[in-house]
C-alpha cells in the first residue's frame, strides 16, 4: 500500500517518466451533475460577457480601470480615496475562499472558475463537436496528416482564435470601458495602435492558455491548487472515492456474488479516469490536480446503475465521512472562520452605507510660500481636489469660516459634474494682524448648490515679525 501511494504521489498524470507532457484526452462527460454545471456555466458566461455593456446610473455596471484609477461597481464609482474599501473587500474575499475551501474543498475550481468554464464548457465542447470523443481525438492526434485532419485542425483553431478574440475584448472592456473599446474597434487602426496591440496580445495569451496549457493552468500555475493542501482537513467535503465500500476492486461478472468473492463495489471500469479533465484516478485519494468538477461522480453513478449497484461510490464526502461514516461537522476551525467572515462583512456593509458622498483634499500648492500684497495682506496659494461620488451636478463655492479673510478662485464658477473630480487652485488672503506667530488655522466651507458639503481644516502661513 505504501509503495502504491508513493508511486502515484511521485508524479502527476500529465508528465511521463522522461519529463515530457502527456496530452489529456478526456471522455465527454454526461449526467445530472454535468447538466447542472452547464446551467451554472452558461449563466456565468452570460454575466461575464454582458456586464461591461450594461449601463446603470449612466455608468458601466462593472469597470476596473486601473489606468485612470476609476472603479465602478453596479453604477457606483469608487476613487483612490476609497482604497480602504477595496482592501477590506479583498480581505473578505480571501477569508471567504478559505472558509469555502475548508467546507467544500475545490468545488469553486470545477464549477465557477473562468478557466474551467471556458475550457470544459466552451473549448472542449467545440473539440468534441469537431474531433469527436476522446478515442477519436487520440486517434486523430497520433494519425497521419490527411486532408481531413488538416480541415479539422484549421476549423477548430480558427474557432478557438475567434473565441479568444471575444474573450480578450470582453476583459479589455472591463479595464478601459466598453465605450472606449468601441472607439478602438471602429476608429482607424493608426489612431488606436496601442489598443489594437493590447487586444492582439490578450487574444494570443487566451488562445495559448486554452489550446496549449489547458489543465496545466490548474495543476502547475494556479496557486489555489496549492492552497488546498493546507486548507483541507479530514472534515472537508470533497469529491472522493469510498474505498471502504469499493475495495477490493474487480471486474463485473453477471450473477456473481461480489461479497462472497471478497470484492467491493468498484468494478474497475476506469470510467472515472477517462472523464477526468486533469487525468487523475480519484480512487488514489484527494490530489492537488482534482478540481472537484464532479465528472467522475456522474461516470461512476452511471456504471453503478448499469450493473445494479448502489450509486455514490464516488461522491461529495469528507475523509471522516468515509472512514468513520460521520456527517459533516461544524468544527472549531469552521466556526472561527465563519464568525470572522461574518464580522468582516458587517464592517464592510457599515462602511459602504456610511461612505461619504464627497472627498475633499485642500493642500498648499507644492513649492509655494506666502506672498505679501500691497495692502499688507498675506496670501497663500492652495489646491483643492474634490471628488463627487453622487450622480448630481454641483456649482461649488468656497467660503472662509469666521470672516478672517477672503478667497479668490482662478475661475469665476467652479463646476463639479456627477461622478467626477474637480481640481483647481485658489488664493486665500488674510490680514497680517490676524496671524499668530506667522500662522493661522483656517476652516474652509465647501458648498455645493448653496449647501455645505464639506468643512476642511487648513494651515495658513505668513511672516514672523
């Protein structure tokens, strides 16, 4: 048993003893779980491709414009001033992934990960349509270059390139915005050469990922696969083989009493291996290559039903569920992460609800000092950076509290548009006699459409005499 365990844990299914890649030809899966996966996948694909083109409150539904530091979530713009919200959201996401993995293993990889959805529900289904099932694919790959093989290769790779182009455009729409992307696509090529190059680069990357890398993204590149090794415990629900019921394996013989023959329910048909998109044998136990896609469950259940044995030889179950026949338990570890996640979500919701509609920063102009006017007044030049997070337009005025001086703006009227920023310079003049040891703390009232929206504290400097 130890030798067998060492043998299968010493290597992955996609690499042979010479270190060369073993190409995976997965059998076309079918079954109730696969049908449910298709529904989930098509819903997520629809959401992915449609979200950048849906407008809400005049803004793109989802936008992550790192270049312009503009992020839009469901019509609400988040500026660099809201970075703490993104940091907290990231922490919530990490804790959620940890908790989700502790309870349900890697089911996210098999059911919701974009890599798996595109690979299994788009590219591989096209491959089944053009090349046939796994036996036909293997025969075609190893066979000579006939006109039929050339035709299928050209057709398949052309479709793969077109889909990769659509994916690249979609992801770019999330970054630069769908409107700007449309300009890149419709304007003359020379006008947006950089955008065109970016699209072609992204297209090539996606094409190579789904045509060449494939399952290697999950087995060797994605860090989440490595995380499961430290996150899973004996109580985690994973796709697993019930070795207590299945061993000893033996081929099915009609009319044979398997218990009398000392055999378990596993008929050693290898269907669970044939349908695995990463090429593993689930009967060897939990492995980092397993993405919990549940294809092996459907395959095993189909065979069990065909030979008249009970389904569930491969199923969602914990290690303790197989070994001790115990149901899922809410351990102290699960309870702790659940409480932590709940607390973080409450804090995030409170911060989102109490999020300020305006963010104002007023600083003295960099590199400037005070100036003394002819009437003896002292002046300082300031810069205001005002972010409007609402969907209303404002006419902004600046007033000094306490009438200790006056404010003069560079432009007569300050206009602040909805979901935008206003950056402008202005001058504050204060009589010298009102300064205390060459400085004065002032309060500026920022008014929008006549109502105070912000009150900002600034430090005014002058000569010390």
